[in-house]
């Protein structure tokens, strides 16, 4: 092992059924993404739990975020064998329904670990991803909004203030919309802009009771490590610290990597390690060491595993600044 993980401060959570959602050939959000990540993290010695929370727990948590009529519409569409749900980006296969539940279940197990005694860092290695999923709409490869379901679940488990930072290259429209009128869940995002899904302009800062509890830092195509570092130092980290969350959640997409086939940014592998160091330090400083990172995008099959490994390595070497 190249670094000391004896403290086991990071634990990886997954669920085998996450692999059962199979899009047609050519879709970038494919099972091999997660196969590659898990085989690399296993080889690198990270502690792994392959069991999620009970289905009833996941069902109650999803019902607290998504419209029950949407969940039923998804179930029926999957059962009928419909080709897709709501969007051409959301093809359905035989295992899609179970995979979406598996992703939620593993994310919730990871969330509960993050807030266990003493605080811990959890990584939910799951698919399908979640941050584009709206209350009643599938979008952008996402069916259930895993990170939003975890945020709401933690609110019901004693966390009074939850912060979500989304560093996927795409804006997390679903997560923002689910919480934009609330003061108890802060949502911050860095993302390529203008870009899919079109939301996330700097002027979107929350509404009603949630005014000021949404922070968007849109960045132009081509943004690399230096400009991202400035956005972290000047905007994202101070805002997250000022919110004083009881737990820090991350929508961890790796599609801002410079070689990603979908994204147009220029972040290096060392960039992700640096983000890990800074976000681990932030969780220690303001959130009692409680951190949950949930996999979102990242589509370069050859490099996604090492990007995730570098990010997790960064979490374990916190670098305050
Ligand atoms: N149909 C995530 O990274 N591209 N989702 C749509 C127009 C959708 C990305 C192009 C990209 C979704 C989780
Ligand atoms: Zn993305």
C-alpha cells in the first residue's frame, strides 16, 4: 500500500445490483464504469461494504424526496418493459428498477456510516447516478436522486444542517430544485456553463426561506486546476464553512477530468487529489469529520478508477487552506 489506511477513515459502500442497469450499446453510463472502480479500489486495499440498508428504509427515504406517483410511474414503466423513462438519456433495462434501489440503499448505508461515532468518510460507489433526477422526472442518466435522498434521510437522523457540494462537470439541477426553498440544506456547485442541463447560472441563489442557501459557480469550458483552485478557495470552501453543516455531502462526479468524453474541462488527476485534501480538511474543521461522497458522473472507463482512488487518497491527507 502506498499510504497508510490503518485508521480506516474512509469506507467504500456499494451494492452488486448497481450493475444490473444496462443501457444499449454506446451509452456512456454503463456497468463497466462501476466494475472498473470496484476492482481498482479492491486491489488498492480500501475497506468495502457491499450491503445497503433494508429495502423498507430505502423506500421510506425515497418517498420523502420523490413524488410517490413518479416512483409508481417508474415501477410500471420498468415492469412493462418500456424502452425509456422521461428522456432518451434514461433507457430502461430488465435490471434498472432494482439497480436504482441498490444505488439508494448503498448510499444510505454510506450516509449512516458517515455520521457514526467520531465521524467518518464514506464513499458510495453507485450507479445509476442521481443529481439530475427531479422530484418527479428522470433526467441525465439519473432515476432516484441518491445524494438528495441521503441528505433528507440524515435530516431525519439528527443532522440539523446538511451541506451538499456538487463537483460533477454538470449542474445538479435535481438536487438544487429539491432544496432551493429550504434553509437547512445548502447546495453548492461548480460546473461547466453553458452546458447540459442548462441550469446553474450564478444568479440562482435559492428562493423563499432558502434564499442564500444555493451557490452556483458556473465555469467556462476548458477550466483547469488553477481556476478550479481559485473557485474553491474564494467561493466554495468559505461558503461551506460559513454554513457550519453537521455533515458534508459531495456529489462526486469525475467528468471534469481533462480526458472525459462528455465533459469539456481540464482537471488533472492531481486536481481531484487536491479537492479530496481540501474537502476532507473542511469536514474535519466544520462538520465533525462527517463526510459522504456519492459517485455521480465520470465516463472515461480507463481512468475513472484511478481518479476515484486519487480523490479518496486526498481525503486521507487533509490539507487545510
Ligand atoms: N441528450 C451525469 O454526469 N447528455 N449525467 C445529454 C443531450 C446528458 C450526464 C445530451 C449528460 C448527463 C450524472
Ligand atoms: Zn456529469
